[in-house]
């Protein structure tokens, strides 16, 4: 998964906008004023942070070594996923949809 592929999918969510409130190093994707995804610019492998239900966040961290507590975020509600290929694209898209639904639902 490339930055462009991930970003295009995130931006396909209704009313999503890209912003850089923390500077040029972090792409922030929001609906209204609520963040639901962040991508660290220029990182290889790509690092994607997503909002997550706290119980599911713990399950995913236990299941995947590439799912970590949210980097510089509330670790109870955010995961950072290192996109090394351990997790398939369809599952990543599901995580993105889950994050989006948490802030819009």
C-alpha cells in the first residue's frame, strides 16, 4: 500500500478533508473538526494512525505486531499501524471505515 492509495481511500469517505494542523510532517484527515486518520509524511514503511474502539484496539495490538498504541495520540482510543504487509489491504480499509464511523456515528 502506498501513501497515495491509502490517502485516496481515506479521502473517498464522505465529507473528508485533508489538513496539516500539526505541520507538514503529519497529514490529518477529518470530518468536520474531528480527526479520524493521520499519516506520517515521508515514512517508509507507511505509518497510519486511526481512531479505534478501545476494546478492539487492545485485540488488534495483541494480534498484530505492526499495530501499536497511537503515536502522540490518546493510546486508549488510537492505534498506529505500520504498513509492512502483515495486514492485508481489505482489512486496513475496514479499520479506516471503523475509524470514520466512530467520528461520524
